[in-house]
C-alpha cells in the first residue's frame, strides 16, 4: 500500500469513526436497555464512566443510593470492588439495609460474564471509611471491553445502570476494510517446526565435475574455449594431432557446464594432464557444519531450508559425513539451479556461504496464528479479532513458534476470525479513536 493510499484510508476511517461516535452510544444503549428492561422490568439509567468516586471507580447515583464500582488490578488479577452508600451510610452486611449487587458484562460476540458480590472486611488503601468493600466473585478477564449492566437491590428498591466501556475496539465498514487490504484468517490447529541454524558453503558434487584429458598423446593444434565459457555436451573443445598416427582428432565436452579450468594452448603437447575442467552448475551441494552439541538432533532425512545471496531453497539432508577440517560433521543437502547452462541465472555456485534452518522437530498444536497478525498494544502482544464490522484486541499468551506461525496458549478460541493482512492499520485506527484502558 503506497503512502497516498494509506493516508486516504486513514481519512476515510476517521470520518467513519466520527460519524459512528455521534450515534453509537444511543443506538447500542437503546438495544441493550430494551433487553435489560424487559428482563428486569425496571428503569435503567445510562451513565458516564467518566464520573469517578473517591476510590477511582465509576460513581453511580440514583436518589439516596450511590455505588462506586472499580476494577482493581494492583498486585492481583483484575477484580471488581464496590462501595455502596444509602442515605449517607456505608452499607455492610451489618447494616439495617441489606444489599444485593450484580454486574453483567456483554462482550463482542455476545459472550456474557456475570458477577455477584460478597462483603470483605479489609482496609482498602485510600478508603475514606477505612473499612471493607464488596468483592466480585471472579476475574475480570482482558480485554476490559464490554457493555456494562449493574443491578443493585437495597431498601425494597432495585437500581439499574448501564454504560459502554470499550477498549481496543473499532468499527470499520466492510467496503473500507476491503479497500485497505485488511485480510483475516480463522484460528485453528497447526504444526510448529523447531529448527536449528547451521552454516556452511556450497560445493559441486563429483557427479557435476569433469576433468578432460587427451585420448592419445599429441600436439594441440586448436583450442576452441576459454575459462568461463558455457559449453554443451558433445561440443568440440580442442583438436589434437596424434603423435603415433599423425591424424587429428577432436576432444569433446562430456557434460553441460562451464569451463572452470584450462591447461591447453595451441602447440603444446597433450600428455596425461587434464586439459579442461567443466563444472555443471545445474546442481550443487550445501555442506553444513554440525558441531558436537548439535549432532544428537541432526539426522538424514530432515528438511532443511538453505539461504544464500537472497535466494532460498528447501531440500533434505541426504548425507552426514566426517571431515578432517575441524571438530564438526558435514550435513549435505542437494540444491537445484533453475538453468544450469546460464551462469547469470545460477543462485547457487561453489564456494558460496550459506545459512540453513534444519527442521529437527515438528509438533502438532491445538491453536496457532500467523505471526504477521501480531501487534503490540499496551504491554501485551495481541491479535485483532473480527466480528461483523467490529475489530477488537485479544491479548495472547504465546508458546512455541517457527518462522511463520506461533502457538497460542490462551486468549483466543479455535474458529475466531483474526486479522492477518495489514493488522497495523487496525492498531493505528484504535489508537486514533482513543479506545483506552478506562473503567
């Protein structure tokens, strides 16, 4: 995506977001209020989460009743703590008026978390009453992004409050997402490959190297090739006049390849020395150094990915051989060039240094995601799930990984649709919309 296209996409997103922001609260509240009113047959109050109480939580009021609700997460997993006041008195189990408090959180995808509360006699730092608090019966799982419904029964009355508390969520219309190239995939099982890195160099196999000699001793009368020339099998390399018969005969190339050595000039005698060396670059071997601490995990038959000079090829380790060059073994894997007759198109040539990833273990895991989907958000590593036109963060606990995928231990479910392509655009839009960590 070029810069102009990306800027255009961001402008469209901002316009769409501003339009949604002006009407989203009333629309969502109306839908949820309707359902909740039907269930409870009580009037709900839509409140602002920006009004804070003395403990830093959301302050809710209805007549002579007030409730402060806070997600407390200092030194403990996130939990709900609440303080209830009626007619100016802090409500505890010993109070004349008894209280029953319930909180219902509706998350993206209509998942609902419910909490009931019991009183805990423990001083809370900064508590104006220096007493206890009402504690919710579970962990408030991340992300803290949900539609909140609160029900408080006290003094023969039931009070209801509702509000939106969204974090790491943004709505993007389907046509805009398509124009921006936002692509998704389904989370599911996969295979993680554990690899070992090895280094080495490329060599020609003995089957790809030919040293050409004269068939009969004699004087070289003509030489047709030079070092670096590409030759075909059957091509005439030189002519020799036999010392015995005084007849001329031709010396032919036995293989396709490149002339890498020449020891023949017109007028010289051809005896038993090699006159030419030809190397066929259609194939090469990667010889990888396997040191003592790696020997137990490297075996023949293992898949290996070899990189050199911007090229990469997958092969299989066919041989592991000793060497007197150092304290290591050589793992050998064959490589194939696209066109062995043209040196300009050969990415693999003898002497070239290579880096390789040897697959030493493959593990099937129940849930993986593509590593391109990962983004940082606050102090988490997240992906963005998609439900309809809504996108929201999912903090992940990650396990093993390879070069393309990573195991998900928690934070995502199999079958979830998550953003793989251009996920950074979702992050940028969330940051611009100000969907912060606020309760």
